[in-house]
C-alpha cells in the first residue's frame, strides 16, 4: 500500500523535473514556426515537441487499437479520457486520426494545460480535443462517464494509488477500457533509486506488480494484462539521451544553457534508473467491471 499522503495531485513536486520546465514547448514551437507557417501545422508536426513518453506514438496507436477507435462513426462515437494529458500530443493525434472520437484532456499543472490548449487551437480541432485543468481528487471530470481512458507515464507521480484508481474508475462507464503505461518496482529499490525517482523523476512511491494489481482489483478493474517493457524502454531512453547530446549546439540555441542542463539531468537519470534494473516499466490493459 502507498504511504500516508495528502490525496491531491497538486501536491506532486515537479520542481526538479526538467521535461516539465515552463517554456520548453514554447521554444520548440517558435523553432517550428521559423520554417513552417502556423496555418500549415498539423497534429503530427506538434507531436515531437509535445510528447513526453517513450516509443513515439506507439502507445497512442496501441491504445486506439485496444479501444477499437477505427470503428467510431457519427452514429457510434467514442469518448476518450486522456488522464494526465500533458501537452496533449497523443490526444491531438487521436482526434486527427479518428475524427468521430471526442477526447478530453485532463492536466493538473496550469502552465502545461494552457500550453496544450494553445497547441490544440493551432491545428483547429478544439471541438473534439477538449482540455480541463482538474485535480481528480477534488472534482469530477466534466463529460464523464467515458468509454475509454488513456494514461501514459502519469500515474507514477501520484502516491495515493487506491484513491486515484477509485476516482478514475468513477469516470468510466461499466465495461470501459483503460490503457496505461507506467512505472512499478520490479525489484526492491535502492536508496539511490529512491533519491533519483523522488527528485528529477517526481515519483515519490512505486508499488510492486502484486501491489499494483491489487489496487486495480480493489478499484473494480478486471481482465488486467501486464506487459513488462524494460527490454524496449531501456534502449529507447539510451537513444534519447544520446540524441539530445548529439544535438547540443541546436538545443543550446533553442533552449539556453540552463534548460539544457535540466533536460540532460532528467534524461540521464531515467537512463541510469532503467540500467540498474530495479525500476520496472509496464504496459497495462484492463476493463472496468460491468
């Protein structure tokens, strides 16, 4: 079980997490608009600067397949909740690729919520990619219940898992599907693991696989599929750090020295955590009980 914690998302400490630094996406958007007019920008153009997870758009594509979004039509549409949507890169791709779907993006950090709304307005899909700045511990998500929920590398920031998953379950219809990518404790965490997780990764607590599955069960989820991702995520985070360092001159020009140092620390920390092997990555598919 998670340690005692104030049940609010807004208490999560993101201050040391370089990828969340205010202004990063604005710098990248300014760089994009140097070479492409805003009227020609699409959701795919914005994806590279707004995606904060692993394997490019693979999680979004897998979630769309699991949710059968290709079956959506004007008669039978799908309502998708993107929990912890961040800059909403996945949500915009879903809305662009599946125009009969309605995606609701929930983000707790006001500066990220505002940036996501701005990016969505650029590509003109605000009617089916909607944004809410909501702490699900304090208020319900407008538009619930949803048919599906997507959440990628978000739950790891929230220590009170029992309360979180019960709140998320309430936002779904009976039989609603969830696709989640997250961290778990694959082996006992060392003091260095815990220090790095709590600092640059903003992850104050991790359950074991057994604890995680019990939490899902207690919240009313069934048919849980658990796919360990370490063999694929470790090469990805290694390549990400190497690519960031290879583009040092460009990154310093776009972001400045201080922000580059913060981003390098974040990318390096995640690589070191996965290299030691105690941190686990998981892809979860499940359904809310009928």
